[in-house]
């Protein structure tokens, strides 16, 4: 794990010095984060990097994980999809089980501290326990896109959400105006010094690509994501097939799953079946310890796609941009915050549009290179972990200094 001072050469002296000053103001405060999984997915990845750095800065910053059975995580996956706007049925008995698992966790999870930050809907009902720990401050950190949620699901969660002191969203459009709660905007981030994002020697990149049977002499089109239907891997295959008629390219679909996502294996098997007759489609399932492999695959790629149907923020887009790769991504969720169309990447709305832009980039490497350089600089300025730490410190301070906060 890098030290906070290791980032000075990347973001500058002033930004790191400011983190020390802000952290000094939080001495004596303890902060507890609660989410639903310790591995897989962007939330766990962010917390695993951020917690040690905040503790190094002197903040008592902790992280706990709830437990649940297979039924619970199947229900919360449906809640997740419905909050993204997917039409999903959640029965009364499902809600009863959801609340019961939250109550069990409320008795077992460490909820002590001055500030409790609850991530996403899975542990949202833990707020019922706040009266046992006065005068705590509670924050609901929503990482998903609730621009157009299934209204009955939002209505069920609304009474819990409105018991929190703050709701934090990743993009302005996610902040529902009809939620009677103070809101803040904090975009997610990547760690430029993690195994997934640090510079790699060419020998490492070549070794990974060779291991998976990918030909570096031909264009490589890649999507890195969890095997989730909302990431639209089937649509990516369709894009590839349209472009393959014109360019002798290869497709890499690589990623893993999360312990709170039971649908992942089914999506993976469906994609494997659809790709088995084309030796230039590489479907690669990666375990949680595969950060170097992901890094190498991104750095070896000619163009990187993120053809999500719904998206909270899309950290795989941030990761790809950081490697100075040209990115074509769906204009959903938090992705448009990261990409200025035709300047730092390309935004798309359809399979046909994605295929059109992919052919354009494969045909014009110079243009593709300019997009990559601009995208990397945008990440440096806006989406690195040091900025994220600063925003979190300001969030906690705002809970004790009401007049200093700007609400959405």
C-alpha cells in the first residue's frame, strides 16, 4: 500500500498538504463505513484503498461488511436493478426478509463511532439503530444511478433514506429532488498507484496478453466489467461483429463478479456460449486478485469500450482513461462526467453508434491517441483518490459545520 506522500509527484505538493490540514481538524472523530461486500465491485475497491490512507492521515476511519444469505443478495440485486430503472418485481415477503437480515446485522456489525457511512441500499435499514448511539451523524452514500428509479421501490426505501443526515451521490442527476434530505455530490475515484492503475513494464503486459492467447499484432478491443446484464456484454459482442466485417480485430471481455451479485455466473455462461465459435472473442473470468491482469489488458488494448445500459459512475472508464486509451462509452449514469464527447473520449447511445465510432478510431490512430491523452489529463484533474479523500474529509467536517455546506 502506498503512503500518502507518494502521491505528491502525481497531484502536487499543495493538494497533499491540504489533506493533512483537513485531517487535523478531524482529530478525535471516528468514522465507520458499512457496505455489503469486501471484494468485487467499485465500492469495495474504493474503500480498500481509501481506509488505509485516511488512517495514515490520522483519521480513525473504519470499514465493516454486513452478512446475508443467498436469498438476501438475490433480493438486493433486484433492488439495485430497480433503482437503476429496470422493471423488477419485489414481493412483500422479499421486503420482510430484507429487513430481517438488516436487523440481524444491526445486532452484529460494529456501528460505533461519531459518523456512520452506509453504502448503497443493501444495509440501508441499519439507520434504525442510530438512536442507540447518540449523538451520531449518519450518511447514506448512494453509488447507483437513481435518476429514474422504479417508484414503488424508492417509496419503500424513502423513509429510511430520510432518517439520514446526508445523502451523497456520484452525479447531480442522481440527486432526487423529492428526497427530503440534505445532499452532496462526491464522484468516485481511482488510485493511480494501485496494481490496477500503476505503470507496468512492457514484459508484464506481453506476458499477460500471451497467457490469454491474444495477438498483439492485431487491434484489440476490450471491455473490462463485471459480468452483469446492465454492462451489456451481449451488445458489445454485436458491436464487435459489425466492426469485424471491416477490421481484423479481436474482442476481449474480461472481468469478475461480486459476492453480493448472484447473477454474474449466469451472464458469464451466456456470453461464453455466444462467443464459442469465434476464436477472436476472448471471454476471460478474472478472480478478485487480478488487478495486474486488468491493468495489462487495458494497456495492451487499442480501444476500450464501456457499453453499459445503466451505470452508477463507471470506474472502469476512469481506469481506461488513466492509461491514455481512447474510450467509447455509453452516455449513461456518471460516464458523461468523465468524457467530453470528441475531446476526451466518445459517448454513444446505441450499438450502431458504438460500431461507427469504433471503426472511426481503428481507422484513425492519431485521433484515437489525442482522445487518450486528453482523457488521462481529465482523470488527473478530477478523479484520483486524493481528490476523493479531500471530498470525504469535507463531508465529515460539514456534518459539524452546517453553514459551510453547499447542497444540491
